[in-house]
C-alpha cells in the first residue's frame, strides 16, 4: 500500500526555521519525483518545490521560496525533506507532499495528509 506521511510542521516565529519530512512506504521513493505543495486558508493550492528521481536529482522551487527553502531526499530512509529557513507569515499553510508519476512536470498520483505550518510572532 502506497503511503506518504508528512511531519515536522508547527509554529515558528518569522525568521525561524522548520524541517518538514515526507516519509514514504509501499514503494521506493528514489525512483520517483516528489513535490511539496501548500494551501493557505481561502487560497488555491500551490506548488512549492519538487525533486526529481534519484536518476537526476534536479530541483525546482517556486519564486517566493527560492533561497529560503531546500528540498532533499534520503533514499536510505525513503524520505524527502523540505528545509524552510527565514520563514515569513505568508508561508503559513498546510503543506503536502505528493508523488509524481514520472517527472516534476507531469501528473501526481499519491498525496499525504498534510502538516500545518504557522509562522507568527
């Protein structure tokens, strides 16, 4: 059974950091591209970042997080991470990870349940 489980969310102050984890089970994460998405209240879901499969390991970031967020993977732990630094209140959202069927430019098929990130003083 394919599962993605996010963790690591919580409350952070502006300028602070959090590291989100996306733990996979039921498949080998290294063979797939994995993306992070977020959805704030009243807003549409947006793509935050994506890392390609281990064959390429290229990364993509939306402009608003470039230079602040870093996506990475640990294939031994079957986990993808999103390191979030210099957090801003506008980063507040539920963050989800998803598995892409082929590449970061394609469709995705499995989602996690999400983890809440709140940035506030």
